[in-house]
C-alpha cells in the first residue's frame, strides 16, 4: 500500500531524500502500523512529538490504510 508523509520543521532533515515541497510517498506492506512507518523512515519515536493521520491527532500506533496522509511534527518551543 502507499501512504503519504509530510514532515514539518526539523523532522524533514531527519528523513533522507525528503522532497522540498509536497509529500513523500512510502510503500508499505498491508497491515503496516505507524511504528512500521517510523522504522522505514529511520525515525525514532522520541524525535516525533505529534502525529496526525488524515487530520486527526493520534497517540497510539494504529494500523495504516491505503492513501493515508501521515504528518510528523517535532518538539516545539515558543517565546
């Protein structure tokens, strides 16, 4: 299956060959989970603070579906 990945801020720098604009298309086996996607991308869960799948924040590692849009956000600080 294919899922689409958007990485925000510093997360982009952690994924090799991430496009400057748009989303990265990642091919995964059926029944793949969010943890599987993190492994394929070489990301550790500690680097990602917020995960949004199809516009909804997730706090577990759900199974992914064909065509899902997965967005990763890093820790943020304000001032």
